[in-house]
């Protein structure tokens, strides 16, 4: 051993902390004291010449950087070089180093075991706490008591309800606002399963299992949950609607439960419900008004055969008298008569003379809508009631509330719809398709049919119970062939209307033309007369009225009795439709269309085209 080595060795032995001398050029330990040997080898002596990199392992690159810093600066320290003892223990050390003069490139390393250092520090702190004695413990107790009191003041001052639950779902605290909103006392809730007390059922009565509860999710899955529409149950058994936030709480990084902050939103929800109902009512009234306006526009643009009941025959006088009798009442009226005898005109006259005249009379042609759509048209619908129902829509009955509805061709209404109509009229309320809410219905019903009511009931086309409801006051419209004396006045009236509407000069109605008209049997009644007069006004050019009835239209004189079967009558109607299609060039709707010539709605004509199976081009081949 050289003299210099002996000096280093004696110096290291005098140091109480682990120390060693290291030759960085050869990676060898020049000398080490017993403390360093015990730390690194677990034995009291370390032989000189041992390689220091053995204790570094994967930390060698970091140590090399540290050595370069020491050689450059003269001294340094680090805690970023993990070490490993000879027996495999991981060592956390603080390494302090200083360069030695000889040999060149050698260092003095002082090692501080950080685990041992922290253990000594903890012992020192505990000792200091013990030395502080009872006074320090009292001060800490007062501090925590004051902290808890301040927290309670904050919790109780809060306007929202606040309560806590532990990991077992037991209540740990409840603030004043929560107790007041729920009606439960702290003794009722603390230490008990709060879910089974205030959160056990949904508003509809369904059981609310704890494992589905969002509050339980907070401390089971460490998840914050915000719920905007649930109920808590008060002590008196009444529910309150609440929105709440459930947040997990921790004690030194250990999940111990959840805190719930909730607000009573019952009044807000009630206000929202009332507002929604008001908006729905406004929407319903808007839809109803739109439907009424659309209906009125359709009624205004649709030309009627005539606007007054014209004629001086005994039959017409009797009809006027019966109108005067029934109009001031709210009695339901059933009008019967052949097609074209003016049943709609009688219905309009009854409505205009009634106390309901300020409201529109809603006209519903029972045969103009397919069987799949008739109930939606008559009773209304809500959105989603059936495929294609994209919005709420009031039915014709609802549109007629407070007024009159005219059900034309009532016997063409499907039987199942007749059942519902009878029930609606009896109950005085209507329920839209797809809805559960019944709406009050105040409506007067005027209905019409072409056949005899008894025969319709016998054939199964009309339910007897519905007939009893509708046939409170019957009125029969007499065919034109049975009141030929009214033809002159009717012809004059219809001629004035046609010329005014078509902007034509008024031709002269001659005795010959009147005689020609009175010699015809008029299977289409007044409606057919209107078409003949309108056609005559067009072809006359302002001179004498030229009536074109044609030989095929000639019938027996007014003194002959003409009896036709129902099949013959239906065939005549079919021929009449084809004749109109020929004259209109196949055009059904619009000005100059077949529907206008017949004096009916286009939807009605389309329905009859389907009923009589009239092909699209059949009118071209018909002679």
C-alpha cells in the first residue's frame, strides 16, 4: 500500500457515513469504509480493486455523465443514479462526489441511503410530536372541530339539498335543505340505506333497483353522473321531481362513497308541462284554423249549382217549410233524394238559418275518401298514428265543433267507421287516431243519402243505431221530373249564374227551349239541368238559347210514367260521366273539367271513376 493510499484509507475510516475512493479511469474501488461495505456488500469489509460498475447496472450511463460533471466542476451531487447491492437489493442513494488530487481521475464518493434517511426523519418528527405533548393534540383537535363546524355551516347554508353516502350506500350526512325538501329528519336517514328510503320507485310506480341507480354508479365505477329528471320520495309519500349531480369522494386516494347535490324542480316541471300544453293547444288551434281556411277557400272557389232553393211547386214549398221548422233547433237532419236533387243546397239552407250560422258548415263526402283514410279525415290524427302521419291534424268533426257538419252519402261510410261515429255522437267527444285524449264535441249533424233509409239498413250499408241518431228530422228532396213546373224558373236562375261565371252574354230563354227542357225526364235532376244550361249558354253566343239534349237523351213526355231499375240508373250515371269526359276532353279537375260540368268535387268524381271502373281512355271509344 502506498503512502497516498494509506492516507485515503485512514480518512475514509474516520467518516461515519458510507464513503469510498474510486478510480474512474480503471473503474476500481481504491478504498471503502465499513459503512460503505455494509451498504453495498452487506459485509463489513470491501476489498480494494473491486469494480464499482458492478453496483450500477443499467445506471452506468447516468453515472458516467455525473462523473464528467464532477471532473469538470470539482464536485457535485445527484439522486438520479439508482444502485443495486451485491445481494440484489435496490438502493436509493444520494451520491456526493469530489475530485482527489491523486491518483489522477479519482473521486471521493459519499453515499447517503435515502430510505434510511427518510426513516430517521420520520422518527425525528414523531419524537418532536411526542415532545409537543398534550397541548399540541388539543390544538389539533380544536382545529379539526372548527373545520367540521365551518363545513356544516356551509352545507346548511346551501340552497340545494346535499347528502353523502358511503361505499355501502349508508347515509353519512344530510344538510338542512335536503331535510326540508324531503321531510325526513337526520335521525331517519343517517346510517341507513337512503336509496330504499327516498329513491326506491320511478314516478310511474316501477321499482328502481339500487344496482341501476346512477348515484350508486358514482362510488362503484368512480363516475360523475348528472341526472335531470328523476324523483325522490318524501316522508309523506309524495314524490318531488329533482335534478341532481352525484360525485365520488375519496379519502387519501381511496374511494369511500359519493356526495349528491340535488334541486327540487317540481314547480319548474309543472310550469313546463303547462307551457307545453298551451303550445300544443295553440298548435291545435292553428292547425284547425288552417284547415278551416283551406276548407272555406275550397268552398268559395267551388261553384254551386245555385245559391237559393228555386221553385214554386208544392214539393219545394214543403221543403222550405220543413227547413223553417228545423233550422232554429240543433236537431240532426237526414236528407234523402236522388243524385242532383239539391240535398247539399237544403243542408246549406238549414245551416244558414240556424244559430250556428256564424261558423262554417263542414262538408264531408263520405265516398270521396278511401276506406284506409276515412277515419283520419273524419276523426283527425296525431303525428305517428300510422305510417305517413307526419303532423297532428284535426278531423272534419273537430273542425265543425260549435257549428254544423254535412255528411254527404252517409251510406258510403265504412261500417266500422259508422260504429265509431255513432259512439262519438253519443258521447259528445272525439278522439284523434293515435291519441288517448278525448276532446269535447258540440256539433250538429246534417246527413244525406240517395237511397231509402230502410233499404240501406236492410242491405247492411247503414247501421240502424247510426240511423236513429241521424234521422231525427227527415227531409226528402223530390226529383226534378216530379216538379217539372219549376223548370222555367230554375233554368232562368241557372242561366244567369252560368253567364255571370263564364263572362258570357245572356241568351234569351224561349218558350221552345223551355218546352224542350220540360219534355226531358232528367235522370240527373237539377245537376244535369245545370250542365245542360251551361252548355247551352256557351253554344248560344248571346242569341236565343240553343238546348242540346240529343236524341239519345230524349225520354217520355211529362205525362208518361218512367220506371227504371237500380242497375239501369247506375248505367245512366256511368254514361253521363263518360259524356262529360268526352266533352271535357278527358280532363277531370280544373276549369272546364268533367267534375265542374257535373257540379261535383274532383275527389268525388275520382271516387266514382274507381267505383264504375272507368278506364283512363274509355271515354274516347264510347259513342
